[in-house]
């Protein structure tokens, strides 16, 4: 069963790309006692090692700690914060959203002028993020600078919540779900070497995975993600790249990676034998840390398996607990076949 208490803690944590410390601290505490060694590299990756003296292929379990968000880039004379996006965020989901500014989590709101003051053309069009601002209630530039100087990270203010039994909403399920899956997997016993790479800065260029996989290059890597679910009314059937309730999502190809054919077939055969539902990612866009891991040093065999999530890269996302549970069950059993 999904550890919803851990998922909630991870979802609520502050972890905009480049500022993953709070997430890293939660994970470090969760895996203590279940691994042999824990390291934090110079970029900020959390790397956990287990059974490294064992025979068999070195298996990496990878998920990224960071989330999309915003960063303050200027302050006007009246104390309003201008910002830039960190990672891929649709401008349409920004206006009117509540945010938390900086590691001290100062509350704010992304403001726009009232509809009464907008021209007919403005009402019809999405307001670009460069024309939005964050209001933290400051009355002057000097006051705002003391609270949130340029360079201050900003995350969406979204609390994890259970909508109904087995259905949860929150932020950053891409990729805190992957992080929670690895924590659950590390609590199992295996007779082969395990490298857990909780990477940083995935959303701005897969950076942590590049250094982490260079330091501990695996033979086999499994990247665990929260991925796009497009089972929505406005999306045509052939474009519904994944669907909630249909089980773990197996990637064949995305914008950066073709996953290992033999490993993928082995995973699919196991799912069929164990009667675990699964689906393929039908959209070839997007990318994951698997790309960087696959081409590190002499290369590694990679798989990408994900939990489908609606509304990723937005202030609030939604997932089904049964998809998480089936992903955990499949990967746990798959790792044990690799020895």
C-alpha cells in the first residue's frame, strides 16, 4: 500500500530546482537504516548505496527531487515581485495562484489587474508570465527586498489532500511519487548491488543525473517518474498518452531515450505473469533522467516506468493510489529477477 503520509510530506515540501534541501532531508531520514551508505555530492544529489559488495549487475533506482516553480528576478518600486519560470509551466495556470516565497515560505499571490480593467483583447488572450507579478503585501521595494531579494525561489502553495478513497491531489507528484517509490523499494532486501540516485535539477536540464550516474555508473537503471496523464475530455483518444487506473506506464521511446528492448520485454512478461496492469506511454515527447544515465561513461541499460498523473507541471496534480501500488509491486518483483 502507498505510504500516503510520506507522499504528503514530500509533496508539501519546498523543492524548486536548485533548492531541493528540504526534500533531500526528508528522504535521508526515511532511508536511514535501510541502506549501507548515504552520500550527498557537490551538486546536491542524494545517493544511497546498498549491497555494493554483492554479485550481479549494479542496479540504479532514479527519481528527481526537484519541482517546477518560479524565481524572483526583479522588484518594482511598490514592492511587487517580478519573476521567471523554473521549468516548463503553462502561463495559463499562473494568474491568481497562491505561492510561498523563499525557504521561509512567505505567503503571496500571483496577481493581475481585475477583469473590469482589461481590454477586450486582454480578456481573450493568456497573460504572459512576464506581465504577472507576485504580491507579498510589501509596501515598498526596500521592504520586499528584505523578504525576497532577486534569486529567491517560489513554489506553489498547495497542500496534499485526499479527494476520496485512493484518489489524491497535491503538487510536485512529478517526481515526488518516484522518490516515494524508491524509499519503499529500499526497504526490501535484495542480493545484488543497489544505487539509489535522488537527483537534483531535472526540470532544468537533467543535471543531477549527469553527475550522479558518472560517479556511480550502473549496469541497469530504472527511472521512476510521475508522468503525463491525458485522459481528459478535450483530448482525442489517440492522444491520451496515459490513463489513470490503467497501471504503471512503461516508456518505449521519448525525446531523449530509447529504453532497453530486452529489459522492457522482461518487465512486460513479468507484469503479464503476475497479472499486474500496465500501459505504454503513447506520447514520444518529454524526457527523463534516463537520457543522461543511459549515455554516462560506457553507457547503461535503462528503463523508465511511471505513475500516471493528471495536470503535472501545474499548481495541483492528481493521481490514483492503485497506480502507485501496482508500480511498486511490479518494480519490486522485477528487481528480484535481475540477480
